[in-house]
């Protein structure tokens, strides 16, 4: 039996209903039902469409073209045809295009945020934050585009001169998930275009409208036809993925999503030996040492665990609190979660929206049930919220977690915080690293030596020390182990879309 505290009533009382209709956009032309290939708005050749659902109400809110291999091949051809001219543009010319696209995102930020909330469900304030974060990738890579340098290398052979040139890798296939409908796309398209590549981006089946709006802004920014092509699919995703990964024209695939699909795409890409970057699943440890500042640690846990209702790849999945501060942390953390307002992302003051679909809700419920079965105690939440809509789940905290529970080993990808306790540094490093994946890790401590020690000991690609928020276009984002490889954002992000050509000039 799941026992929830009386805080539950507060959560229920916070719900505000919303009449789901077309979002009230300032510019209605940003809402599309076609997709953008070779500079034109098109349907699938088959005429098929798929339905897009509002996760808050479960109602169908529109349709998009259900594309297949022939559509993908046409988009790849458009990208290949556009490549020779685009790769010859200068870095400064590409910077101006990206900058213009960035500015159009800023100018249309309210509408883009409304679209994100509409199809993803996240609260409008979070959606606005995402638009700003997403646009910043275009700004950042507009600044990187003119600053791609090769090397002049002192040769080992007398009379030779050696230098390197950085060249765009070519046509890129980009596949992104629904949890950040704008940012996951701009984080890939920004560096690809900055490098001089052309792209075929498969937008997430659950959230295709934001991607289409971004394409409309690309068009207005004067990005040449064929440079940015968006293919759409929900039910044919496997076929679309295979068309991209098996195409000999596509030279690079960048994928963000689950480790399971990443492994499949890697296998599919092996026949044509593509350059790959994979941002895959995580299972982030979030560690609070006895000497941490309690308020900072609680604020960090709220941000890291519950942002986007726990549907972020870097979100804290296992919260480890040292024994001396465990009860205090559990109490303060629960008090904060008690203040959440769950409901439709459009409603005033809502802090947490629905999950993306019923499969996500079922997974969250199964993790809660499993934890309770093995002795976990629910401090707050623990249930679905069917009165709110089909995909709502209460923000949940469970204490007395143990290593035999599913949450210890699997990514929940939902609003459930499991609190584990630990004794000392040696134990926690072992526990934190006891997973096949390694995306993000967090810890809280005021001891500077410990901060270095633990940052170095964690087997992850990104570490947050005394903060729960680490995403920044200026910082390299990516994982180790089965969380994938490659880095997005930062000065490293553009390298993923370039090759290094070496030139040796003899007979000097
Ligand atoms: P998913 O792997 O099922 O789907 C991700 C995207 O891949 C989807 O939008 C879909 O369009 C596409 N896809 C699915 N099957 C495909 C196939 N056979 N061929 C080609 N494309 C295919 O993951 P999900 O459940 O939708 O998203 C959540 C996962 O993504 C989590 O594991 C999360 O950690 C991960 N994620 C990682 C990052 C990161 O940067 N590391 C960011 C966000 C999400």
C-alpha cells in the first residue's frame, strides 16, 4: 500500500483547469500542419498524417505529415544539393544567418513558448526559459562560425610544410526527443550550420509543431533552401531512422534520446561508418554531504529532480544524503515540494505540468510501487492524478530507498525523488558509479578538497557542484559510458560537425 501524506490535498487544490484549444499565438502563421523540406512546406508523399496530442488533456491538437523512406530520401537529396554552395559560404556569412535566426527566436519567444507548452505540457515559464536557452545556441554558434582555425605544424621531414584545414563533414542527420522540443534541435542545428553542413532533422513525433515554427523562422532568416530540412514521423520513426542512418549521403548522425535507440542507430550507421554523436540516457547521482549548505542542497534537488517534472536527461535520479543530515534534508525537501502547483502548463502559477504520455506515467507508477514494495516510505505524492488529465502524476518523494529498488538502476524520467542514505565518501563514490551510464552527477559540500576529489571520482561527463543546474551553451554537454559520446555547445560543439584535413607540401 502506498501511503501518502496529507500534503496531497494541497497539491490537488492547486489544480487549475484550462480550456484546450489552439494556443493564442500572436503570429498564427507559426503554427503549421506541413513540414519544411528544400525551402517549401510539404505533405508526406503518401498523404499520410499522424495525430499530435496535448499531454495535459489527452486531446488531439493537430496533425503532421507521416513521412516514410521516400520522403526522407528526398530531404537528404535536398540537403546534398544545397551543400556545395553552402559549404563555400564564409564563416561570417553563416554567422549572420544564425544571428538573424537567433533574433527571430527572441522576437517570437512568447509564441514559441506557447507552442512548447501546448505539445509538451511544461509550464509556460519553463517553456520561455527553454526558448531562451535554445536561441542561445544559435547566438553562441554564430560567434563560433567565423573562428574555426586549423593548425600550422612544424614538419618532421625536412623540406615539408604541414597544415590542417577544418571542413564541414557534409549532410547531417539529426534526431531529437520531445523533452526539449526547441533546445535539442538548436543545439544540433546551430553548430552544424556554423560548420557549413546542411541538415535533415527528424523532429520528435510528440512535439513537431515547435520544430516547424523554428523552420518557418529559418526561412524568414534567409537560410537557403535545402540547408535545413525537417522530416516528421510518429509511427514510421524506425523506418525514418533507418533511412537516415543507412544513407551513404549522410555523413554524420547526431542523436539525443534513449540508450536503447542510440545502440540501434549506431549499429545501423556502421555499414556507412558515419561520424556519430550520441547524447543518451542518464541515471544521475545527486549527493548531499553532511557539510553541505542545506538550503542550497534542497534548492539544487528541486531544480535538478523536478524541472520539467523530472523529464530531463540530466535530472537527479538517485538522491544520496549522508546520514547526519538525512532527516533534516528529507523534511526541508518535502516542504518545498509541498508548495508545487500541478496543472495545465498554461494556467497561472503552475510549476509542474503533465508527463508526456501514459507510458511515462506507467513507468513512474511502477517505480513508486517497486520502491514501496521493497520498504520505501512515501513522504509526499505517490499517485496518478486522473482528475487532472490522463498524464498527471503527483510530485513524489520516497525515503528509505535501497539499492535493490528499480530507481537505483533505471532512469525514472518522471517526478519521483528517491532518498538513499550513505555513510562516507568511499561508499558513496562506489554507489554513484555503480551504473552503466554516466551523463550528469551532482554533489553538495563546503569542503574544497572534497569538491575536487568527488568531481574527479564521479564517472560522468558533467558534474554540478553545489548547483542543480548545469546546462549552458558555453559549456560542453555530453556523457561517458553508455550515456554516449560527443559534446554539444561550447567551443567543442562545432568540432562534431567538422573533419580535419591535413595538407603536406613537399619540396620546399
Ligand atoms: P527515445 O530514444 O525513445 O526517442 C528519442 C527520439 O528518437 C524520439 O523523438 C524519436 O523520434 C526517435 N526515435 C525513436 N526510435 C527511433 C528509431 N528506431 N530510429 C530513429 N529514431 C528513433 O527516447 P524518449 O523516451 O523519447 O526520450 C527520453 C530519453 O532521451 C531518455 O532516456 C533521456 O535520458 C534521453 N535524453 C537524453 C538527453 C541528452 O542530452 N543526453 C537529452 C534529452 C533526453
